[in-house]
């Protein structure tokens, strides 16, 4: 398995960043790092985010991109966002938030969201609380995993990428409405949870926005662009208000990425391309 995995890895120097690309995935949507492991959600062979076909799965990789177990967890429908609390990996799967014990791979949590068909990203507030986005109903929910309950936090058009830190929830829109999710008019906001959930728009850019991650004063957000091969990662500096784009070749569906601050690497799934990229960020 290791020899096969290594044969799928290619390395390139793009601008000032070193990039590793790993192929062989099935519509990879989200990535998350846990110690020495990297997890990837795979929607399935058909890129249909709301199809209950049972071919979705979770892959387990090393931080260097080596594939430890391509089908680490099987039997999901269209898994997307992930979050970790302790040893439980929480996964959004169409209308259900699922939790799996990483040691046993057994499902230990399940919560169905009524009237929802497009649960998307997840972020952790504390050891008992998650925030999860639902793109189709334009809502961000707050979830109590201890008592398996949820409530609406805020209405948020085509809610997609989420990142929580110190009372602020950073949130990205996929598009301008549920009917026109890919119209390129999605925006990035911060939601002040300590001030009546006040929304503030960040940056002047618009796009088909997906994943969000904050490091220091910089907020990173992935943008699918206007075609299959025009995905980018945008950067907004909260301190200087400057906007920039990560110096990389264009991605094929830049989805919900993860930044490992310890190694200063960005792990990004290319959903349309069926591959993931590991990018060494500039210091």
C-alpha cells in the first residue's frame, strides 16, 4: 500500500511555496489534521453533495501525504466538513452530524437535522459545542454534542466555511442564494458572538467561497473561481485590511482546507480534480 501511495505523490515548486499533490481520491471535500494524521472526506465517485448513495468515505494520511488507509471509514453518503473533540471525529453528512471514535472507527454520535439536505462545514467552540453550516437553508446552527441538541445561531445565506476563535465566528458564503450557489457572489464575514451576533463583511472580494481558516491576523478562504480549473486561496489581513491570493497554480475545486500552524502547511482538497495538495506557506 505504501509503495502505491508514494507513486501518486508529485512535488513541485510554485512561486515561493513547495507543494505536494496526492491523487486517487473521490471528490475530496474537507481535510483536518490530528497530531500525526491527516483526514480527508470523500463525497464519492459522483460529485453530488446531497445524494444518499453510501459511497462516501474518510481517508487517513500521514502529514507527508503518504496514504495510511484510503478507506479508513466507509459507508457514508456525502461527507463534507469535519471537526475534532477529544478522540471523536465529527462529520457532516447531508442531513446528519455523525461522530466516529478514531481508535475503534465505530460511530458513537448521530444527530439528524430536520428539513436540511446540505450540512457543510463544522468548527469547534468548546468541548461540548460545535457550529455547523447548512448551505441549502442558509443557516448556521449551534450544536450541543453532550445532549444531542441543536438550535439556530443565525440566518446566513448559503452558509459554507466556518472558523471559530475567541468569540468570533468567521463564515463564508458559497453564493448569493440557495438557487444560485455558484454565481460567484459569495462573501466573507465575521460574526461577533459577544455582540448580538453582529455581522461584519471582510474584504471587497466575492467568489464561490468554501473553506475558512485564521492564522494570526490573516484569514484564509478558498474560492472555486468561475471554472473547473480556476480555484484559488484568498488571504485577508485583519490588521492591514489588505487582500492577496496565495501564490499557487490554479486548483480544480479548492474546497475546505486546513492549516497546520506547527508545520506551517496548508492542506487543501481539490474536489473536482480528485486530489489533495500540501502547500508549505511562506513565513
